[in-house]
């Protein structure tokens, strides 16, 4: 697959948003929590539970305020202008080598325009496909990086992480390690 430098309009990639020590600290906070094993990959939901089967944030989905360690990250995201309102919903995903996430557009009626995903511990390739045109592009999400999606990138393109144990960058095979991500959103409607 060709890795294109040009991202979908509305996608912003911020390398080294988080340093290694901060990332290790966040990973430790996640591992001190309780991973949900219902899906192929483990997840943790904060603020509101997203119902994957109903594809909705249901009326009983409120889980309570975000933990302090996560509120701090939300404060930083808003403070640095990546969100106008503090995010109130976060999903942590764990990807072991060979695991990924299928192509999707984040629930449109559930979540506000801007979403942001923080990558921790290991890199992986994210692939974008234009929903109408079939155009495709991709980028490596390096540990510590932040990917912000809004507008066309949020609504007109799907994003996915192919389930594989290594990626190829400039002809070089890069084996994947354990990757954690935190995706920040604002809930706009619960059913
Ligand atoms: O792991 C990521 O960076 C993306 C996660 C994602 O797309 C999602 O939770 O909907």
C-alpha cells in the first residue's frame, strides 16, 4: 500500500503530542483499570458507554465523570485548542499485534464533529477511504502522536487500522507491538 503524505481535508496529525514518560504513565493508569473483553480487542469506556451493537450512546450510557488522570488530558486538549469544549467521552482501545479496527465513521448522531485519537506505546498504519470516491490514503500513527479529525475527514472518509502484525514503511517492515489509543469525543445525543 502506498503511504500518501496528503491526509483527508479536516485531518490533522500532531507528532509527539505526548512524550514517552507521559505515555507510560497513561498506559499504567489504563492497565490499573478494568479492560472489557467483549470485542476482539480490549476496550475501556469513560464518561459514556458506546453501544457497539446499537451503534448508539443509549439513555443509560452515562458512566459518571471522567477520572482525574483523563480529565487532565482533556484539559490539555482543550487548552491547546484541539477542542472547544472539554471532551466528555473517551474510549481506550488496546491492539495486540494482529489486531485492528474495521473501517468506520464514528457515530454521526452520537458525537460532535471533532474527534481526536492519541496513540501510545507502538505505531500502526491508519487507512482512510473516501466513502463516495473510493480514494484511499494512509499514515503511520507514531506513539505519542495525536490525530484530530473533523469535517470531511470525520464524515466523508472511513478510517480503519488493518489487522496485521507488521506495517511496511518505505519498503521496511515494522513489526507492531502492543498499542493503546485514547479517542476523545463530545456526546451530542443519547437515545
Ligand atoms: O485506535 C485508534 O487510533 C482509532 C480508534 C477508533 O477509530 C475508534 O475508537 O473509533
